[in-house]
C-alpha cells in the first residue's frame, strides 16, 4: 500500500489546481495540437526507429511519409491494458494499413509485431541492418534534401489531400475519447496497477 501511495504521489506531484479534470483537458489539448501539427506539416516527415517502439511512437508512424527501422525493431500499442484508447489516428490508419484483423490484434489484443511484419503490413517503408542503419537513413534524407522543395511540398499535398481533413477529424475524436478515459476509474486503476508492478 505504501509503495502504491509513493508512486501515486510521483504520478500526481504536478497536478494542476483544477485537479485531474484540468490535467486531462491539458493532455487532450496537447495531444490534439501535436498530432494536428504532424498532419498539417507540408514537408515530408521521415521516421527512423532503431529499437523498441511502444505507444505513441508507434501510432504516429502512420502520420509520417517515410518510416525506416532496424531489423531488431519491434512495435507495440498497450492501450487497453492501461485503460486507455488509441491515438495518433491509429484507429483510422491501422485498419487501412494492416486490414482490420491485424489492426485489431495490435490495438485490442496488444500483440507486439516485428520489423518484418510492420514492413509487410505497410507501416514501415524499409528495414535496414542495425550496423548500417544511420548511414542508410542519412542517404535517403540527403537525397530528398537535394530535390526541388516546392515540387516536394506540392506532391505531398496531392498525396495527402484526400485524407487530411479526415485525419484531423479522427485526431480530435481520439483526443476527446482519451480525455474521458483518463478520468475513468478503470484507467486510473490500470495505471496504478502498472506503477505498482514497476515498483516491484
């Protein structure tokens, strides 16, 4: 019990004057702005994953234009076990990337997937060996940096045009849902159980 209370104290030490509700509202707004900035960003977004990716580093990969990872990388989205719900537009992007069955296995059953599975499914662009990863990603970035910038921006705009407004809508809906989950007894209990397990 004392361990739980100590962890709870660390978890709540930065609680704003408005309590959990204000904290949840702030979290919702911050997440909404962050993901919207990725959706609206006019230049190509390139992600490089060189290790385990858990939670939002996984879900926001779908908002990137190119995703590279090492052969040892893996991906996991443990939202349900923490009493939470998907973010980063993953509730929309993942079923359309992997198909509903595989997306459900990730988002609902929390199955960890390998670099190969992420690449085959379409979340990852290409896999590079760990020892040459930085060099290979730098080659791509250097090449793209030399290309005509306005052509790049216009081309990305055309590619994303059909889904941009939908992604902004999904992002707002996910953030509102998450805010409600954060304030739920189920979520708080799940988080405290997680912190207690870490303590042990």
